[in-house]
């Protein structure tokens, strides 16, 4: 029989190409079914957008009240990349059956997390750069990376791949933000007393964050799942 | 953290010295009258002297007296003019602190207006990154010219003039007034760099100018959006921008007059969304200050009186 390029109407009219599964070339071990359904991922994305939007706004408020010029300029870039993250999360929402107007939908997981965010925003005067940066770069952003990575690992790898793609970029940039912020903090906290200030602020906020259940309100069960 | 801050709350490290903003207001409202200008500067002389003490501007004060700002602002920057490098560094320093305040203004818009539309926040966030880069660029250019941060006092009148608690007025002031002035100044700096063959400065400022055009465009679009369907609000916003423009014209030094030290960059402004009508209005508003001849005469009298006083002769009448 000559090589057949296109299938016909009967079994003997199949093409001559070898059969492959959608996962054979290259070998793909991903499996269907993740921990979250469409509605849960949509809620998570709204929660993520809330945190990114607020971090951006808070740092916007601080630029004028931190005296260190490199902190002002460095924060300028972190603000822009935070805005881009929030924007990408917003654009994902209509794809998750939230309606076309959902692109601007941010939602705190609960009142505890909203109040934690306000505690991060609290430091105001120019002598509090350490307290300001600790809230974002020692506590909230590392927490966000943890939850983003958990989400990437546990969501449906095939069906929810667009969310994973967004998170991959956001995680890469957030890791860079953390490295920058912590380097600045290391430099600013150059005495034991200042290092203690940094630790005290981080401990206080971390406790509040854990009590709220984190950005998605599910910190305890997320960590339980990991164990 | 509270919404809206005062200009004196802008945080600075120990290199910076503040200058009273009153002088900028005086410059913006000077009449075309030699005696009135001399009287105003003499009144502010102790304050001006205090603000330049210990900075590189002290040298200019000693040379020209309290009217040194008139000389600096009124004469076009020419590589062959006396003290051209010091004047260039003074201008560069002014731009550096202006960029710093523009960064702070854009960033505060994110915090001060939490309910603003998302696209507005995106534009302001982008502006934060851009202005942050501009601060870095002008710090490098200052060093490139032999200057350094803090060598001149900083006036916060840009932040004061432009930071309204109404978002439409804020963008009209910051993005159209302040950033529009930046277009004029940067075009002038590019011309200067071309004359001196300074390719580093020419290229860097050209990139910054491209960013500023984008920021003015943000302003043009958001003024329209925030005042849509409200002609009274639009008029108030335009009046506010006009006030800011007048203040940023430094008594006609930035204007469309033939003798202007900084000409209006018509083509760049058109690309940024200014209409022909708005530009004509700007030309009229900025030309309202005293003539160059008046300022030159006033500066000469002030310099003579200052030197006479310094040498113990008393002021010549």
C-alpha cells in the first residue's frame, strides 16, 4: 500500500504515521488533576493580586519618606515589577470564569491578612527604613514566594499551565527583589542593636502573618500538605 | 501611613541642604520693574546667603551677590560663557533633585489615591521606575562633570507646586507642568552637549527626554479621563497647570521669548500631547515675567551693592 497522508472514512483508510500519545515527544510525566479547581485558583489569583497591589502602593508611599537615595531608586523598580505582577494576575481572572471586568479584582483572603498588610504599611518616619523594608523583604515577599511555589507545584500542571507561566515570571523577579532588599537590610543593620531591631520586627510580623493564614488564608493546611 | 505629605517631609540623607521655597515664588511673580526686583532680592539676601553657606553655590554668591540665581537662570547656557562648567553643574544638580522629587511625586500618587483606576496606577508605577533611573543617570552625569550630590541646596518647590490632593491636578502639575518643563530643559541640555561634543551626556539626556515625553503623555491622557464630563473641573485643572507653568518659567527664563535662557521645546511637547492652543497659552504665560534687560540691570545693581557692602563702602544709591 502506498503511504497514506490523510485519514479516509473506513479503518483501512488510516494514515501510515506511527501513533504517539500527546506526552511522548518529548517524554512528559505530568498528570491531570491538581489540588485546586477553577474557582479555587481564581480565588488564589485574586488574593495574590491583592498582596502585589498593596505592596506596590505601600512602597509608593515610602519612597518619599526614606532618606537613603539607593533605597528610593531601588524601590522604584520593585514597584513597577509588582504592578506588572498584579496586572498579569488580573488578566488571568477573566480566563478563570470571573467575568471580563475581573481584571481589577483584588481580594484579601480574610480580615486578618488585610490587617497584617496595614501593619506592614505602618512605619512612616525617615528613621524607620529598617522597619519598612523588613515587612516587605524579610516577611511578605518570602512568604509570597513560598505560596507561589506551592501553587505552581500543586495546581493542575496541564489545565492550569497559564497560571504557572505567570507565577514562574513573578517568582523569578520576586526572588531578585528579596535578594536586593535583604542586601540593603544587611548593609543598614550594621550593629547588633540594629540587627535586633530587624529580628524583632520580622518576628512580630511573621507571627501576625501566620495567625492570618497568609495571603491565601490557608497557610496551615498548605504547610500540612507539604508534610 | 497617612495620605498626603508636606514638602518638608521629603526624607533626605546628610548630604542634602534645604533651601527656602519663598525665593522661587518671588521669581515666579516678579514684575518688569528693576527697583521692585532689587528690593525683593535685598529683602531675601540673608536667607539666600544662609541657604548657600557651605555649598558650591557660596562661590557664585560671593561673585554675584544675592542675585546670582538671576544670572544663572537668565543667561542661556553657553560653553564659552564665564563659569560655564559651574553653571552646568548647578543646573545638573537642580535636575537631579527635580528627578528625585518627580520619583517621590509619582510614588506618592500610588499611596495617596488608592481608589484611582488600575491603568493610572500602572502608569504611575512605570513612572516610578523611570524616575528612579533618571535619578541614577543624573547622579552619574553630575560625577561625569566633576560635581556631586549635595553640593548645592535643594528647593522643594517642585514637589510643593505640583502635589495637589486632587489626582487630576496632581497629574496636570507633575506630568504636564513639571515634566513639560523637563522636556524644555533636556532639549536645551542636548543642544549644549552637541556643542561641546559630550556624547555621554547627549545620549543619556536624549533617553531621559524620550521617557519624559511618555510621562507628559500619561498626564495628557489622565487629565482628560479624570475631568471627563466635568468642564468646571477641567477648567480648574487647566488653571492649576497654568499656575505651575508660570512658576516653572522662573520669570520668563523658560519661555518662547527670543531672549529666553531655556526655549520651549515645541516639537517634543506636541509629541507628548500638548495641543497648539495649549502651547500658545504656555508661551503667553511664561513670557509674562520681566524682560531680560530689566533682569540684567537688576542683577548689576545687586552685584554692585553687594560688593560695596562687603568692602565696607555701604550701598551705592
